[in-house]
């Protein structure tokens, strides 16, 4: 029997963190050795003997958390937002000095969501128009969501590679934000509404038809299979992986 994966969860007091604590505790091949909240000393991770870290903290803390993990030879699975291109480039440089360490940064851990984004990227090169609507609970602090940004990036890359031009849009006047934000040329619209958890629609339009790809997370438990997959895989994938799709066999 292989040794158990020794996991520390950062941001354990949050909604996602609490789910991760539960999921890791119930996984037969893992041992929860530490669960830290805001302000706790990261040295506790080392004292507990962790080999893997799950970071579900807050954007202001995530960079320092992951840097600590990498510098101490710990693999990290990261679901906290705030990892823009510059931050990821800095992390990539840091990892070059620790070639044995793996880090996964995943905008979304729901397997259905990751698959839906991949399907959207495949479909987008066959349609003239594409836009994204993401819908979340009103306590979400960022807009658009990391998942929507990642989806837009994948869609835009697919269309660029296929030589598909920008979606037609004759808008000449608009109220600020009426057409949403624009990510790599893709319009993204954000909804914040009580009662929602995490939802996304990719709308694809062509002459006489529309294809809608929608994913719904009704409970944060939906993210845990992806978190566990990340923990089981990250040590075998040294360096930085951005997006859980990098761990799935999607033929991309």
C-alpha cells in the first residue's frame, strides 16, 4: 500500500476550505495533517509533516502561501483567485529553482465546468459569435470569475488558431459595462444574485442556430473531486500547471 498523501489546507475556515477539510479527511489515501486560517503561522505546515498544500485562502495571501510551499519543497493545489499573468510568471521562475515541486492553479475544480470550458473551446471555432455569462452568489469578490476568464482565454485561442474573426457587433453607443468586460476579444457578463452558487453559460451563435453550453454547481461539494484529483496528480507534474484541464485527457 502506497504512503498516504499528507495534506495541509489553507483557508480552512472559509466555505471552500471547510469542504476541502472534509473531503481530504474522508479520502482513504490522504491524511489531513493541518488546517490553517487567516493569520496562522505557516510554519505549522512543516511541523505537521505536510507534503501537499491546498490553498483556498484569499487573493491577498495566496502568493505568499504558495511561495512558502514551493521554497519548502511542498506541492501545491491552488484555488484562490488573483493569479494574473505576471504573478504566474513570477511563480514559474521560482519553480525553476525547485524542479521537483508541482503547482496546480485551477480557476475551477468542478470537473463538469472544466469539461464544459474545453467543449466550448472546441465548438467556438465553428460559430460566428460567442459570448459568456457567469452567474455567482453575491459574496463573490471578483468579477468576472476566474472560470469565465479561463474559458474566454481557451475560446479565443481556439478561434485564433482556426482563423475565425471577431464576433460581429454593430454597437455604436452603450452605457458603461452594457456589453460586459472583454477578455481576449470575448465579451464576458457577470451576474451576482442571492441563491446562486456558481454557474456559467457559453452562448455560441451561427446563421439560424444557437448552441448553449451551461454548467451549474449547486453545492461546493462539486469542487472536491477536482481538488482530490489535483492532490493525487500534482507531484507527478513538476512545474506550474494552469487549469485543471491540464490534468485531464482532453486531446487538446
